[in-house]
C-alpha cells in the first residue's frame, strides 16, 4: 500500500475534568481582563463587539472538552468569560465545585425490623 493512502489515526484526546475546566475559565478570564487594558492603550473602548473580535484573534478558542472537539455550551461559556472580563477589566472567576450531596450515615434497617405491610 502506498504511504499516502495510509489512514492517519488521530491522537487520542482526553476529556477535561471539572477542575480543568475551572482552571481554563480562570485563565481565559485573566486574558480577557488583560485585553481590556490593551484595548485602552490602543485608544479603543472595550465594548462587547470589540472584545468578541479580540477573542476570535486567539485562534482555536475553547480547548476540547469532550475529547475530539468541544460542545457549543463549553465554547459559549469560554467565550463569555473572556468577553465579560475584557469589557469590565476584571477577571471573571468561576464558582468553585459544588459540594457533593450528603450521604446518609444512618445504618441500614434490617429486614426483620422493617414494619410489616400485613396487620
């Protein structure tokens, strides 16, 4: 078989964990806040449109969150963190991971102690 007909196998990409997404949002928020001041030094107002145009200059935008691409929700969230931070000049900071629901610490009820359905 000719070498140019060999099918290339794409590199295996991993999914972003929740913590990795939070870190990525922190980074893009900081870049957006930096862009605010860069725009001001260029005598441009950091408007929503101007900041969105600057986000597009970053290139690929949001990193892959599902392995072989990124979901529309993730791309929109990533862009909104940059644009919001760019407009305000302050990095938008993501919330921390929500607490896991509490687990029951009560011991299981034995079958013999459970109330009977028959009188």
